[in-house]
C-alpha cells in the first residue's frame, strides 16, 4: 500500500511539474505572438 501511495505522490509531483512547464510554454507562445504581430505591422506599413 505504501508503494502505491508513493507512486501516486510521485505522479502528482510530475503532474505539477508538467503544469509549470505548460504555463511557461503558454507565456512563450504569447510573447512570440506579440512579436509576430509587431513584425507583421511593421511589414504592412512599408
């Protein structure tokens, strides 16, 4: 039973870690989208 609880705890920690990585990627994507919009606006002006 302890092994099962340890495995559940480990999986929960892994999920938390993945949530953090996903949040970082979402931030990176949003930043990239902003940069692309600025570039696109600059290209369209010329």
